[in-house]
């Protein structure tokens, strides 16, 4: 019997929706049930390109908007060989942000259309499941202040949320909306259910492309 590939699972959402916590909990739960799983995150600030992105987000450098968009995309592309290898080895990848953040954050800036923003990511491995952690701005505000990084203002985040809502209309992507206002365990239970379904449904299907 041919060995089964891992699933590519992505968590998206606006800042403070709990993506990172939930990615970690999902990886733990999958591992504990005997399913190989690893976490990844984008941007991956550890690479040379990632360090340029990190300096930009920390406002230690300024980069032209198209340029930074292409750097975020390049940062995903440079990890594709590693991702494909792990998926082929049967490892499920749980990814904290992906191309959808790329499109939502840049298209929230003036002068960018969705179509241009999507182009550089065309051909990337397509997630088997994308879960959007939905949290309204009032609930997000209860979780504390924004940090000091670029993009961390309520006006910009509102615009990003609207862009995500447009992206979620794309029926070629397996979107699931998760109510992130539940407690951590409630959110985790929803995420685990969708993930187990995706792992079972996609293990005999080839990996798609964006
Ligand atoms: P995080 O490490 O998850 O806090 O993400 C860093 C910030 O960068 C966050 O505000 C979201 C934003 N971001 C993530 N991916 C992209 C991308 O591809 N393009 C742009 N413009 N912003 C992104
Ligand atoms: Na952030
Ligand atoms: Na995060």
C-alpha cells in the first residue's frame, strides 16, 4: 500500500484571533493521536528574506509596498521544497498564515487590487483546509492593546478583515470559519474536528496548486 501524504492545513485570521496558540494545540493533538504533524509559520523570519521582512514589520526599515509583497511571497516559495518533502513523508503541516494573509494585508493598502496581489502566489501548494478564526474588532480589543509592529492599528485590521471576507467567497478553496470568541478549548475542538476530516478526505488525493 502506498504511504499516505500529510495534509496542508492553514490557520488565518486577523491579529489576536489566537492563531498561534491554536496551531500549537492542533499539532500536539495530532501527534498525541499518532499522526505525524509539524507547525510552520509565515512569514518565516529565520531566512535571509525573512530577516528583511522582519526588519520591515518592526519598522527598522522601509520597503516599497510592491517590493515587500513580493518578498512575503518569495518567503513562502523558498519553503516549498521543504513543505513538499514533509507532506510526501506523511507529515501533516499546520501553518500559521499563508498566501491569504499575503493578499489580504497588501490589498488592504491603497492602490492594490486582489488580482495583482494573488499573482506571485499562483502555483504554491494549495491547502487542503483553511480555517479562518473569526473575531469581531470589539472582542479583539478585549484581548489587549495592539503591539508596535507595522499593520497593528484597528483601522488597518478592519480593512484586512474585509479583504479576508472577499477571499472567503472563493469556492476553489476549502474555507471553514471558526468562531474565535469561544474559549481556547472550544476553538480547539472545532479546529480538531475540521482537521481530522480534512486529513481523512485528502490523504488519497494529490496536493493541489493555488
Ligand atoms: P505574525 O508573525 O503572524 O504576527 O505576522 C506578522 C505580520 O505580517 C502580521 O501583521 C501579518 C502580516 N503578514 C503576514 N503575511 C503577510 C504577507 O504575505 N504580506 C503582507 N503584506 N503582510 C503579511
Ligand atoms: Na503580529
Ligand atoms: Na500570530
